[in-house]
């Protein structure tokens, strides 16, 4: 099975072209956050307002040393909303499929892994980004200019997207869409350029690369992609 031969810069250019299309802009129009702000829940809309005690008869203060009868009364927002807000800050869940090859697999040529594509269906971009994140976390991140990987098998961000595809996770179209979500996330963070220059910018760290992929995966998943 033929494997497309792309460089990280070629992927970067293709993802940028997709990001600039009118169709893509209509998808991400108005998306300034990783996920939309939580709105009022049905239970909150239908719950009748609690009666307030008359101004002339204020509620008695609890006796010293005694706790309030319900700790939830001390919260300004419902508990379920607090839980949802906390869950949104967590990293995207790892994809529940085949594990990556070991460290030896990281340094082998990608064509050796071509058999892993047999019988594999397509994936959503958010899932593809999850595999790219796994590659960066397990095989390492690098920022050598214009290189897919270094001698130890560590990948750049674009290299991780391409390697995920070559390991059988997602079609070439999915790779482009995943790259476009990364560019969308970079735009929301104020970065005007492409993924490659961001990856090799002086002072860039592996933690920042992982955080970028996590944020792009959450953004894509929240959009249903």
C-alpha cells in the first residue's frame, strides 16, 4: 500500500490552505475558546425560585461551632457545573485503540509500519490528534528545522501528525483537517504563522507542544470533529 511522501512543511502548507477556506472559517467562526461557555441547564431553567425570607425576619445565624445544614448553599454555582468546568480543563482522553510500537519502532523507517494500515478505517481529527499526542509523549518531541524526526525517533508536531497517519491512524484528508485544527488553535492564541515556525521557535518546549495538541484536540472534539 503506497504511503504519501510528505514533509512537515508540505503538511503545514496544506493545512494552512484548508484553514483559509470559507468552509473552514464557517466551522470555526466565533470560536474563541476551546469549548463553548456552559449555558443554563434544563434543571436550572425549570427549577422554581426559592422563596426568600422577608426582610423583616432575617434567617438566624448558625450557632457557634455548628456547620450549615447544607454545604451546597455556600456555592455560587451548581455542583454539576463546577464538575463540567473542571473536566474541560483536563487533557483529551487518549485514543482507546492499539498501542504504539516500542522505542525501536520510533527509529525504524515509516514504510516498515505500512502493514498497520491494513483494514483500518478513518478517524475523526480529534482522535487523530490524540494519537499524534501519544507519539510526542512516548517517542519524544524535537524542533530541528525542516526535519520530520531526529536520530532518536523524536518527532516535531507536524511529524507526529504524519507518523500517526503512517501508523494507520487516519487518512491523508484527516491529517490535513487535524493540522487545520492546530492552526485554528494557534490563531486563537495569537500566533499568526504556521505550525512549523511555531514548533522551532527559540525557547519552545515539549510541554508547550503537548499542550497545543491537547487544546486542538479538545477544540475539534467540542465541534464534533
